C-alpha cells in the first residue's frame, strides 16, 4: 500500500532583520502543521530550497522557551524530524508524484529564499499542474507569489489568499528590513488578499486546492484543512 505523504518546506535563510538580528524558520509554523497531519496518519518529509540546514529564529524566543510548546517538543523528540533541521532534503531532488500535498512553513527567513528559489518555483508549478494540494502559512505564502502554471499565468491570481499582513510585520518590527511586503505583493500579483482585523489571530483561506494561513496561530488550522481536503478527495 502506497504511503500517504506530505512535503513540508522550510527556509535556508538566516538573513538579518531589525538591528542585525538573524532570522530563519519560526519553529511552530512547521511543528504545529506536522503534528496535525501526522496524527491523521500522514508521513511528512522536510525539504528546503537548497537542502541542508534549516536555521531557527530564536532571537525573540529562546529554543528552551519554544520547547515548552507541546508540538515543538514532540517534533524535537523524533530523531528523523529533528535531524531534518540539520540536513533537510533539497527541493530540486523531490519527486512530486510521491506526495499528496505541499506545505510552505513561514518565519521571516522565507521572505529571502522561497520566492527567489527557481528550484522551489519549478516544484510548486509541478504540484499545481498535478492538481495536488498547495498550502502555506504566514511568510511561507511568499513562495506562491511568482509561481506560474504551465501556461505562464500566476497561480494566485483571482484566488482568495491570506498570509502575514503588513500591519503584523510592522508590529513585529520587521517591515523596514524585508525585501518586499507579503500582503502588498500578493495583491499586486492579483490575489484576493484577506486578513483578520485583529492581528496574530488564526485565519485560513481555502479555494480549490489552495489552503493558506495568515500567521503562526494559523498553522494547526491549515493542517486540519489539508487533512480534511485530502480525506474528501481520498488521496
């Protein structure tokens, strides 16, 4: 029997933002999703644009503090998953046919290498063309801005999409240090961008095979929505 697998992608970037503070993956944006889909019986592989190390954003909250989160602690107790943070799969080596869905985790690092990675863009086009589920949360949604279908059209155009808002980036004291603004560029790409009026509260948007979450608080909801869609489609 073929394994039910989902591919999760995290950043390789630790580019500095705000007074030279290094960034990276916001750990819970990966672990909360992984926790939900693994409980539902799906196996998860972890990749990154270049493969290898996935840096963690631990400037605002130390790793010890982050490990008080149950999903973070669970993730770090599973050797295969913990090791993936040091030696993730290179996205260029991924076989799309092996997976039912792809998930783009956030953290400010994703703003520096998701949209910019030709290898990731090519795989996202392949996932989309294969009618697989595309999902992402927070800054991970940046990976979808420039993704095109096989006809060269942006896949976010005219689709309801959410992701970290400009106001949330302002509150995070990051807005002046980013290469672009997620909300702004999603709108410029033709997406129907939606957000909660209250920042940092959970929100997801679902349209066809697209599932996106606004911020870190949305990662579990994205996982639940992906599982629900997979089960409905019997993939």
